């Protein structure tokens, strides 16, 4: 029994009910009832980490998510994240968080990661980081291909959050576990993971109620939506990364000169934890 995690789950479910969110879960039986596993999840919205764990509920499992270190330093979210035994990720020193994740896996935990590292603006799968495969292989645990669809309509990049009573449907699908060993070719396993998650994602998109009008912005261009193409999304990501790097450089330069660093301009919508993998 984990009082902090249980309390947060109870509160979250009450919030979801108030929002009228409608969850459909497929493949919950693929989540093992015991033992470690890496839950690899696609990333389309800021609230993904609050929804994805629902897929493990039927198996009575809790998911330990990898989340950026800043969230653990916040006076409100920090104690909660630590109380739920989530795993902090320092982007500049990822080795420690990788080791912590492997230890958790070996201790029989399910660790949730987002192999794309950041939200996909195109709502298609982006390139995967290698941490997912490496940690599963090192810990000797399976990977659970998991997709979420519909969460982008609640809160995603470039659009305001919609946390009222939206009655948005959200689909969660867990595929059959993928076994991986240290000797396996990581590139081949990554391709298999992407193929499995792509199939799950396309099935969820096909099942999902049709979108129209302004809601087409939440649909991939491939399906007739107005979301950026993967190529345009990659360009936007690169521009965003360059802007962040410039701000960090300006801050370091000001500190070296003994000046007050320039105040960072927060985005119009301040997101919760984006969870990069190791």
C-alpha cells in the first residue's frame, strides 16, 4: 500500500470524472502482474503521464515514470513525485537516472518512459531514443509497447489547455511484451518497437470518433488533419531547441560577467512534467 500514490490516483480519477474524460483501454492483460517491465509510450500531450498509468490499473500495478528533474525541485510537485517513487532525469547527467531506472526494473517495478523524449507536434511517432531498449536489456525485463490517443485534445504543444468538462475520449492500448536481451541488436529491437507502436496507434486512430472543423488541428496530416507534417514538426522542434539553447547561453554569459541573468519568459501555457527517457 502506497498512501501518496493511492491518494494521487484517487484525486486524479475524480478530476478525470469531473472533466468527463472517456477512457478505453485495450490490452491491459499484457501488463504483467508481477516483475519489472519498461512501458514505452508515445507522446502527444502534456497530460500523457497522468493517463498512461491507467493501463496498468487492471493488473494492480503502479508505474514509476521518468520525469525531468525540475519537477522534483518544485515545492508542491516535488514531494508528490518523490512520494510516488518516480525517477528524476537530469538532462545534463542522465547516467544516474538510467542506473536508478535499471535498479527499479530489477526490483520488479514497471518504469514508464517516452522514447520520443518530447511531444510530437505531428502526432505521428518521432525518432526513438535508445534508452528504452538499453535499460530493458540491462535489467532483463520486457518492453510494453503502449500508445495513447486523444490526449492531445486536452493539452498539447502550441495550444491552450482544455481542462474543463470536455468529455474527450482517450484510448490506451498496450501491445504484447517484447523480450530483449543484452546481445540483441538494439537497432532491430527499436524498429520492432516502432512497428508495434505504429500498428497500435493506427488502430486507435481508426477506432476514434471522427474529428472535424477546428478539431482537425489535433489530427495528423496523413489522416486529413491540419497538424504539422512530420517534416514541419521537426523544423519547429529544431527552432524551439535553438531558442532554448540561446537562452541558456545568455544566462551563462550573464552569470560569468557577474550580472543578473535575464528573466526567462514563461510560455503562455506552463506545462507539467515532460518525461524524457534515459
